[in-house]
C-alpha cells in the first residue's frame, strides 16, 4: 500500500514534534528528530514513491535553501569585527587541523581525490554552535572566558561556512567537468548570471537607506511578501549559473540590511517559523532517507567520528591549554565537536547537486553527524566532574 504526500507530511511533522520535545529536554536540537525519521525511512519506507517524487524533492531542496537563507540573514558582521585575535587564531587552527586529518582519512581510506577530500573534510569541521549556548548558559559558563571563546569560534565559523559554500559552488565546473560543445556558451551564461547576482546584491547594499524608507509599512504580512520575493529572485538568478545556494545566502544578507530595524526581530521570527517549522523538517527527512546505512558501514562511521572528534580535541588542547587551562581546552574541543550545522547542507550539495561523493561516504558522514548527539551528555558530565560550573558562579 502506497501512502499519499499529505499523510507523509503529517507523519513527518508529528514525529518531529513528539520526539523533538523529548530531545529539547536533554539539550539536543529538536530538528534531529526529522533526520532520525529520514534514516529510519531509509531502512523501511512505505512512502517510497512519494519521497522520490519530484514534488517532495523540490520541498526538500527548498528546506535546504531556506537554511542557507537563514545563515546569510543571521550573519552578524558587527559581532565578527569585535572577535579577539585568540578566537580568530583558534578558529583557523582548529578547522585547518581537523580538515587536514579528515582529508588524509578520506583520501587514503575512501580513495577520493585530494581536492574533494579537502572540501569534504573542511566543511565537516564546522560547528553547530546553536546546540552549545543552552548548555553553557545552564552551567553559567556563557559569560566566562571559556564560554566567550566557544561562542566566538562558533560565530566566526559562520563566515567560514559561507566561504566553503561559495568555494564548493565555484569549483562545481572543475569537479564535474565533462567535454561539451556547448561549454563556451554555458560558461558565458554562468558568468553573466553570477554577475547579475552580485550586481543585485551590490544595489541592495548601496540603496539600503532608500529601501528601508520604502519598507516602513505597518502590515508585517506585506513586508514578509517582500522577503519571499527577494528569496526567490536571488535563487532564480543564481540557478541560471547553477548557484542557487549562493543566491540563497546573498538573499539572506541583503534582506537583513533592507528591513527596518524596528521590524527586524518580528520578521526574523516569521522567517524562522517558516524555515524551521515548515521546510527544514522536510529537508532533514529528505537527506536522511537518501542514506544507505548498514552494519558494514558502522565501523567507518566510528572511524570518521574518532578521527575528526579526536583532531578537534587535539587542536583545541594545543591552541588553548596555556590560555584557558588543560581541562577547559579539552572541554572546548568536545563542545566544538557538535556536527549539526551547515556541514550537512554542504555535504548534501556535494552529494545531490554536484554528485562528487558517493552514497556510502555520504551515509557515513550523516551517521557521524548523528553521533554528535552524545556531545551534550559528555559536556554535562565533564562540567560537573571538573566542577567548572562552580568556577563560573
């Protein structure tokens, strides 16, 4: 018996809501529930025809684009300017060392070219800082030096994520290059489309004062229509150059500078409601259902997790033991091991859009992401054992 799309959507939302409430109580992002449902559907899927239908594929992709839009929208350039040298140095060192370990592993174990291995490894080294804030706040570490460094690295990590996405899209033609008679025309079209995309961004930034004045309307619903217009405009132009992801990022950036400040917070809540409440669960179910995890891959999941988490903790200890202390630097490395971030989006781009990684490596990387649910438990245990919460009080 094959179920319909409405029944699939109902299943996704009630499963994510129910399991997500349990996850939130133990400081795990509720959206993990959608990813777990997707992986369960990869084992047994009564919705196989619906999940593979073009309509659901489009909804899942839309979820990815909304997440990219939010990354651009939430990027705080002013806050990035205030980050100290130690935070910037730490962020670079930790990401590069983990990226190096990961690239070596992917190249020699999974036999991918060095360029692709490096892209995958560096994208997988990024941090899901949203998971960390509630834990640090619970133990009153958020305003300590350790808390500031962890959140600061997570903040700087956002700009690294954007640069990686831009790099991935920019190298798409190199990674997937094939001989074609129409290549010169395709290249010309791509350059024109990217030119229009960046010109649009420049105009929005240049004319932001005029746009803000024009958008001072009391009706927030009408203002939200403008946000959606910008979102689809930039994605549409970006897609002409096979760069819809860059279009979504730029749309988020220009939208934030275009909105009146007094309405910014309300509109942000609406955007998050649509992104996380409607489309993000579909994206995570979509990517989870694409995995092909089986018992033979589990050793590789643990291998990837051990190498990457170990590299993160080692890098944090090397860079932070004198500045923060030995225990604090180890804790920082564990905290920064949270995987649930844009890395999933980048891995999905490499797998679905560019098709430069295979389903086995994709499944292993998603499986390693799920293991990061253990991070909040390890953090809580060590904070209590080492009595770091008392130091913060």
